């Protein structure tokens, strides 16, 4: 018998047990990721309603049954019984009740009888690995949900899971993290782009629940950054809602969706960048993406002008973007006007931006920024200059400055030490580092 078949047969009892398990037990398995968690919970990908029962676990699920609570309270006094056998019997009974006895044990931990207090504390210590639902490791839960939905082969199941989740939003849960737990499902659905995905994502984006809308936008950005640009990303951009745009503009999608789709994306970014009704920071965020994705000279001008007007944040983020290292940009020398900018961070970012241009003509103005660049940490300098593909001419220039009596020789030596030595190759071709069309 093959090993795989043997493992499947061995797992059948656990799968059956998982199908019969209560949502609270499944949630605990998702949170602990113990050896059997995936076997226990693997069926959830084919059962949207049951999956949603776990994600939208009710507040009552963490509360003991009133009858069980009364039973536990009735056994608490017996923890201090005169006879050892009766005390042990009560201890064993309450231990079997597990979390159902927790409220009674917490009361007993403050009992005046030291024997009752001591035994109650010992029983509570046994429950240390059974935290309340609101205190579970929800980072693990998200990772578990991500694994399960990635293994779900039927796109219709994912869409049913999202549709059901949208219907249940607003129902109180034991943890209050339901929007965050739906994010991996939304992200996987966006990657696949099934039949109802655009309609469902529009509903999520327009949800009155701000947490859901925020997680939906983040899911779109993350999905298209890896899987590629699609209609859903452009739909979200086209809403022109600042709360959505500010999150979406952090991500640059992989532009492999076809020329027509890429053209629509560029036009939509231009619409965002020129929409006077939007906040300035949002419009500059669109300029930043135009700069990164399409090397747009007009966007670089807008960013430099914004920095000179005192709007520094977006310009700083754009000039510091590692994705721009080694990318030819028309009009790069515009950044040289920032040499007198009052912000040391802007001067440093502008200098690094100029020195990491691929052509010597655009790099030359960056030499004047060397004192400002020298204020960066070694880690920052290595992260940027270590990514330069052809550092030959820049190395020669810096070696000449460092070896002479130049006032910037110390800063030049620091940058020089961060340049790659010998032949350096990036995994992505220099000519087209992001796969842009």
C-alpha cells in the first residue's frame, strides 16, 4: 500500500471527527495549528456555511451552559471536603468539565478556604492552554484560513464563502476580528477572478463596516501585486474614495494583464492624480505609482514640486522606493533642486535617488548630496546601493573622491563600501525589472 494512500486512510477518523466538531473546537484548532489541525479543518473549504460558523463564532460560544455552571458551582465546596477521597472526586469532576467550569473556578480562587482556593488555582492552571476565544492567536487563525482557501479548488465555494460573510457582517462575534479573518478569502477570490468576484468585491468595498472595506482594499492590493492586474483592481481605483485609494495606492500590481487593461490602469491613475476633489496626499500617491510603474516625468515633477511646497511625505516615499533603483527616468535631474530643501530626509532621499540612476548624466548632480547621504545608516545604504546592477562608473567616481582631498571623501567612502563587488546579477532583468509592458 502506498504511503499517500496509507496516510489518507489513517486520517479518515480525524476527518470524520472534524466534520462533527463544534465551531469552537475547530476555531481552537485553527489557532493552535497542532499536528492534526489541517486534517480536522480541511473539510471547511468545501462547506462555506460551516466555515462561516467558525469565522463568525458567536459571543455565546465562549460562555458556559447555565446548567453546567450550576453543576460546577455545586462541586466547588466539595474541593474542601473533610475527606480526601471526596476532595479528589470533586477535583477530577471539575477537571473533566474543562472550560465550562472556568467562571466557577475563578470565583473559587478567591475562596476563604485555603484548600478550595489551592485546588481551584491548580485547575485553572490546567486551563492555561485553553484561553478564551477572544484571546486565541488570531495570527495563526489567519494563516490557517489562508492555507485552507488556497487548497479549495472550487471557485464557486470561495464566492459562496464571501457572499455568506457579507451577509453575516454586523453579527457580534466572540473575537471581533471577522473582517480580518475574511481578508485571506477575499484575496484568494481576487487572484482567481471568478464569475461573481467583481460583484462581490464591490459589495465588500461599499460595506458600511469600515474594517471590511479596508481589508477588502488591502486584499485587492496584495492579490494583484503577486497575481497581476485585473478588473477588480481598476474597479476599486475608479471609486475615487480616499479611504480606499490611500490603501490601494501602497501596492503596485504586476502589470501583466494585457495592453488594454494596463492602459486602463494608467488612465485611471491619471484620473486619480488630477481629481481636485481628492486630498493632495491621495493624488500624490497616484503620481508615485505612475512614477514607479510608467516612469512618468510629469509625476516626478509633481512630486518634487510638492516637496518644495512643504508636502514631503509622499515625495520622500517615492524617491526612497527601492523599485526605482537603476530605472531610467526622463527628467531625473529635476530632483537636484532639492539640495537646499530644509528636510534632511528629503535631501538624503533625493541624493540617493540621483546616485542610483543608470546614466552618468543623471547621477552627476547626486554627488553634491554626498554629505546628506552620509547621514544614513550603513543598513540603509547597503539596502539601496547593494541593489545597483552596474556600479562600475559610479565606483570609479566615488573612488576618485574618496582617495583625494575632496570635502566629501568620508561620505563617498561610506557609499563606496556599500556597492556590490564583482559581477552582480538581479533575478529580474535590468531592462525590465518589474515585468512592466
